[in-house]
C-alpha cells in the first residue's frame, strides 16, 4: 500500500523545519543529521506494508478447479440416480372406495430397509405358522399345505428384501464417499467401514441446486 498524501506532506514539512533550524544555527550538523534520520525512520515505520495480492492466474486456476470438482460431483449424482433404481422394489397399494366406486390398488416403487424387512417378514411368517396350525386342524391337509407355502414364501420374501436393503445401504455409502472425494479435489477421505447404517429412503436424494450452491 502506498503512503498517503497527507503523510508525505507532514514528513516534508518536518524536514523543511529541520533544515531551517540547521541553517539558522539552532542545530549543529550532527544534531541535524540525527533529527533527520529519526524523522525518516519514524515515517518508514508508520507506513503499513503492502499486502501481497494473490496472483490472478492462481485465482483463475482455483475457480476452474472448483468448477471441475462440481461437474464431477454432478456426474456422480446422475450416476447414482440410475443406480438407485436397481435397488427399488414394487408393492401394490390396497384399493379404496371413492363414493360408491371401488378404486383398485396401484403399484408403488419403494426402497427396502432392513427394519421393515425384518418386521413385516416376521409378521408374515408368524401369521403363516398360525394359519397352518389352525387351518390343518379345522380344514385338513389342503389348508395346512397352503399355510406351509405361504410361510415359505414369506420367509423367502423377507430374506430377499433384507439382502436388497443391505446392498442398497452399501452402495449409498460408496456414493457418498465418491462424492466427498470429488468435492475435496481428490483428497482421500476415510472409506466406509463396518456394517452399513440403516437409512431413511426419503432423505437419500442428492442435494438440490440451492443446497449445493457454495
């Protein structure tokens, strides 16, 4: 930062005053030299040092790097949207009555979770066992056979849904790891370890443009 104009004028006035005192004999040659050196030294100390301005080339490089990192993160988000569909399952919502007309159920896509797989799978298996026991006692072998088939199907569905949930959680952890690494410019962050954490599918979508805006 250059010295201010007022500071330069004050220093010049002080030197001029010392010069007049020296010429009038009020100051000896040695006293004049010491006073002049003191004025110049104080003036140098009072002027703040100019801060080093960042290089324009470095600023442009940083901006380009930030844009490249954002583009890579956006590409990972788009890839995840397609990959996420692979883990979704379909269920049929129960029908409902609208006035005097019954509206049939419709298919709904959803992401399985380990908790839901265990809860609904256990309920279905227990219900199948109870139906098998009471159906066999009341209706004979046909009802018992149907109960066994239902129980086996429920157990298989629960195991399949649980495996899909675990695979999804691991894939999502890997997606977050890749995204963090892309935004940090390739810096290696800790890889996900241990069992996957159960996630809420409603919060799995990538952040919106407003949330991603720095």
